C-alpha cells in the first residue's frame, strides 16, 4: 500500500511528541561507529541492542516506527521512479513511431467523417452486455457481426485512400479535391446539427445511425422492464398476457430497427462504391499518368489459368484455392453465382441441363460492370440487355464447342472475368449439376463424367466447396450432400447454401426442418457456415435489382427470421458473398506460399534433368522451336531460286522422257515401224504425234514439272546440314512440304501455251548438222538398249532360271515358268523362220504353236501364247532396230540428199530427233515458268502454311514431340507459374 510522504512525516512527529517531554525538537546525530543500514536488510525478530546516541532521552517504540516509515518511503520512491522512467520510455517510443507514420490527414476527404465517429457514438459492447442474459437477446442483431461489417466497411473505404495516393500525383491533387468537394455526397455529410442534449453531430447518415441507437436504447429499457416483470412472481401473474404482447411488439420493433440499420449500411457501401467508381473513372480518362497495376485477384486468376493447362510429369498438383460451386441439377447453383456476380450472365433453361462444362468466373472490382473471356478482348457491358444476351449466347456456344462427339458434358474449363463496382474479389467455378438418372439424349457416361469432374475440383484440399441445396424439395432427394460429405467429411472448407427458401416456407408443413438444415442437424454433412437465400421468383427475365428487392422484402416479413429460426447474418446473398470472400482469402493466405514452395521444388527437378540430358542445348520451348524451324524452312525455299537453269532443264528433260518413253515406243514408233515404206511410216508418225500433243503431252509435261519442283523442294528440306542438323524438325518439315504441295496449283493457262510450243517443235524435221544427227542416233540407241534390258528382264522372270543357273546354283523352275519357257522356245523358232514377221501373231500360227507344245506334253492356252509372243517379238524388234541404228550412223549424207538412190532408210532417227528437240524445248519452257512464277507461288504457300500452323497449337504439339520438347515446355510453364505466384504473394503482403 502506498502512503504519501507528507502523511508519513506528520505521523512520525505525532508519535515523537507523545513520548518526549522536550518541546523543541532537534536533529538526531548518530554515533560515528554505527554500522551501515539498508532498507532491504532483514533483521532478526529479537530485540536489537540499542546503539549509543548523543541524545539524552529517545524511546525504543519511536525508533521502530521511524525505521518502518523510512523503509516504506524508499520502496515507494523506487517504484515511482521505475514507473516514471518506463512511462517516459514508452512515450518516447510512441512519439518516434508516430513521427515515422505518413500523414494521411490530407486524404481524409475520401472517407466520410462520420465513419471515424462511429465508435464514439455507438457502443456495441454495451448492447451485448445488457442483453446477454435476457430472453430477448436472440432477437437482437448479431453485434459481433455488425462490428465486423463496420470494420469491413472501413476496410472497403480505406483502399480508396491508398488508391488515391497511388494513382494521383502531387500536381493533380487540387484538381481531384475540387471535384470531390463539389460532389453532392460530400456536401450532404458536412451539414451540422444538435441532438436532444445539445451535443453537435453530423446530419445525414450518421444522424440516422445515432437516432437508431437511441431507439435501441429505449428498447433496451423497455425489454429490461418486461424481463423484471416476467420474473417478479405470483403478484404479476395477471399481467402475463399483456407482457407477452409487449415482448412480441418489442421483438418486431427490434427486427424493423435491425433491417433499417442494415439498409443504412448498404447505403454507406453504395456511397463508398460511387466514390471509388469516380476515382477509377478519372483514372480511365487520363488524369493520372501512371498506369494502374493489375489487381490482386487478376494476378491470382492468371496463375489459375496457367495451372489449368499445365500437365506435369512430377505429380505437382494444383492445390490453390478456388470456390467450387456444386449442387443437384436445377438447385439454383447458377442463380446464386449470378447474384454474387450481380448479373444474369449464364444460359437459362427450364429443367434441362444448361451447364455443360466448368465455367471459371473471376470476380474483381472495377469502375464498369463488364465481362471478358480469357482468350478474347471483347468486353460485354453487363448493364445492357443486348450485351447480356450476347454473353449468354457466347457461353452456350463455347460449351457446345468443347463437347466431343457423343458427349453431353465436357471437362474443358471456360474462363470468364467479371468486373464491377462493389464486387467481392474471388474465383468461382460453376460445375455441371449432379444428376441421378441419365435421360434420353444424354451420353451413357454423363452421370459418371459429372461425378468425376466434381470430384476432381473438390479433392483439392484448399478448394472451398459451396454446396447448393434446393430448399423447395425434400432433403432426402439430395445427391450432392453425400458427395460433399465424402470429399470434406469434417466440413472444414464447405459452406452450405439453402436456396428457394420462399418456396420452402410456403410448402413445408413443418418450418422447423429449415431450422434443422441451417443448424446442420438434418444432413449428414458438416459445414463452416449455413446460409439461406432467395434468388428470384422463377422468372428468367427478372433483373438482379428486382431479385434483391424481393429477397429483402421476403426476409423482412418472413416468420423464419421473426421466430428466430434464422439469424440475420445467415440470410441474403449479400451476406453469403461476404462470407465466401472472407473464407476464400483466408484459404489463399494460408496455402499460397506452400504451393509456391512446391513449384520451386518442381523447377529444381526439371532444371537438373535438363542439365544432365541436354547440357549443350538451349532450353527452347515448343513455340521457340517452331520459330527456329520456320526460319530454316524459309531459307530452304529461297534456295530453290538459286538452282541453275541447266540443272532444272536436265532434270525436267530426263523425267519427262521417263514419263513418255513407253508411249512413244509402244504407240508411235512400233506401229509406224510395221509400215512397208517410208511414206507410210512418216504419215503414221505425224498422225500419232498430233493426237498425242493435243490430248496428253502438255498435261504430262506440267505434271513432270510439278513433281520436279516438289522433289527439289523435298531435297533441300531433307538435306542434312552436318553437325548442326536437328532431327526434331523432320516431322514438321515433312508436314509443311506436303501441305504446301497440296495447296499449290499450276497455272491453268500453262498447258495451252505449252501445247502450241510442243506442236511446233514436233513439226520440224530439218536436222541442220552431223552433230545433231549423231546426238539423235545416240538418243535412239540409249532408248532401245534400255528398253531391251527391261524386256530381257521380264522374259527372264517369265521363264525362270536357265540351265546354267539350275545346274550351278541349284535353282528350279515352277510349272508355269516351265510352260512359258517351252512356249518361248517355240516362238523364237517361228521368228527365225521369218525375221520380218509383223508384230501380231496370226490365229493359225497360234494353233500351230499350241499343237507343237501339246506334242511335247505341254498344255498351254491361247492367252499365254500371245502374252509370251508380245515380249519375244519386242526383244526381236529392239535388236533389229539397234542393228539398223548402227547402219544409220553414216546416213547423214543420204539424209541431206533425201535418201535418193539409197536403200538405207533412217526415218526412225528423224523421229527420235524430233522427240529429243521437243523434250529440250519443253524443258526450257517449264524451267522458265518454274523460276519466274511457280517457285514464288510455292514460297507464298509455304509462308501461309507456316502461319496456319503457328496459330494451331494442337498441330505444333503433334509435329514437335519428344522428351526434350516436353521438358522445355514444363520448365517454361513452371517458371511462369512461380514468377506469377511470387508477384501475387508480394502483392498480397503489401495489401496486408
């Protein structure tokens, strides 16, 4: 116990005067031999021997009291000194921190003044203490929730100050202040008034809050009096009925006051929303020079979009939080999500399945209420009916396009971003409704597919499950509650929402079932919270504002709320939205850093694998590899223009002759050689050449030119470049080549011009010199020898091994080969008899051959004889033509004299000279067309194909494959995810 110093001194003097006869007090002098004294030294309980004093008389009792007072005084001084020193140190530390804090008084205009005075005028703790033990406590509003709402309201308003500080420069401050001071909202809150006690207060919204507080205090007093009367005993029994009536009346008044208080809070939020909207709109108009950063929820949504496409071979799963909306079909899932998004954005139907694919909706705050798809730049204005209809139609089209053939639902996610004033920031995924029966028109696996999609999203341990239950149907018909209880048996991340409560209140004979549901006693599942909402009257054309008004009116008049079955914080989609948003961000803050660490580990594993397997290669992902391959292909196409004209003409001439040689020998030369004189030979040749030129030759030439261009292009693309060649591009190059050739079409007018050139070349018969003559003979000999070799090879296959091969190599003939061998021998004897035999075998000759073979016990038919004769006579004719060609080597002199007075006939040499000259002229014409036109057109086609492939991700995945490509892709994706996660975490910490 503390005693003031003056009181202790007076007490000591009083005791001294009572025992001392001397009136004049004087100071005592201690003996110099006295021992040291300490107030903290503990003395023995025995009487101490008094020290000799230089005073004549001093009582023992006075000495003990003096010592006790001295001790107490010294202890007190120490305590007071410590307290004063500690207080001074604390004050100094507080002043230092206060000086370090930024001065935000200049920006106080952003937040209405009455917000800072709420705690001063309204004492919520007093409400809670007064009604804690009363019977009417359950009827009062949840003041903890109201306090949380006010704190959240302050947090909603305070970002306006930071937003202003972030996007507004010093030189723009006065401009924005002037515009803000002129707003009607700020003027309305600046007027002053006085309450009943003469205390000055703010009019407007704050005045209404103070009046409501006074009403609540009056209701408290009345409720206290009623409670005292109800507990007074038998003397008050006669007034029991009237007291209950008063209690019910007070209950209704409290509900009305609470609803009015809720409406005022909504007005505050609306005013804050308008202020923030004005600030964001001014930034859009260019008042602020610095570009706005991406919002926190946009950063988070980007991470989820990347993760939705990421497929890791290291079993790194996506455990980032998102709100998963599940429920039975037609339970009102989509309607709840629309109420949270404050727009009717989803396709609508009556009793049919409308959600056929998961839809990820990212909600964020913005000055305008718009929606944008992830892969599109078009903004849908959600305040316009035509844009809403277009958005719903686009979502339905995307859902149907995501369905594969024979499917009813698809696991592919449609990503949508919705921004608007006052929207709670979160990411929601609307899943297809759970069904119990597969109806006609659905795929047989629809039910299992929906279950697998739902489980895939709900098995994420950090996903928040928003379980939607239709309140208008029997609880026993619910399917989704069992599924949710399996995925989250403890209910640690589940929020239960009971929809269509208005219909449930009408139809249920026992409304207590609704209370059992929202208290978690009816269903076997557990949840973090239970909510009851109304999402409209069932009219698909009803607007969001109309639904909000209907919901508010319903709960204001609902018996469920009046009787206490439902609490105020458990109703309306507004409270649901706030609760879901709080739970979402809490889960995000708890899990996002753990996910970032998991991706760091994955990145380390991938980088280690790359260093071990591809130490000298750059980490090029699929897009970078495609760009590299694209440049190589374009370089190879350009190389076509560097091919020499001589090379083009040699290739074209050789390939064209390979294509037409058979026709020239079989259909022109061989029939004409059967003529008896040179005139008939030349006439037959001219007729057949004319027919050939008109019908076949130009088209064949164009085909040859096109094949030559294709072969040269393929040669350049498949040609290995030495050590730098990368075989990872081979499949892509082949696909580009095939597609380019497929798209390329030769000029249709080329055949007409080529026909005229070829016809004129074949009309010329004048060989100008001996060199051309020898070249024609050489060309004829090569052609005849090549054809003779082919014919002998065919005959050898027909008759099988000869006697030498049978003897030395132990080969044998088949039965058919034996028959053909005997037939060949018989036909060769026929030709020896008549070397000038025609190309056709007469019927009597066929009969003779068959009989001769039958005499040798060889059974043969007419068709086999004629088929063998064709090859035997061809061999005979080719040998005869080669002999005649040798004779014509010296025939140029006779040719110049038109073979007058000469038995030598070299018309075959002239024919092949005409053919050779036509081939050279045709090759030259085609070469010019290739180099001047077709190569450029092919290059254009290649560029178009490469551009088309560049836009087709599936095509690139198909053509650029291998572990190297996949590893580079995983590295790129993991790094991108990690960077975005780190940026998000940094922004999250800054927001804290």
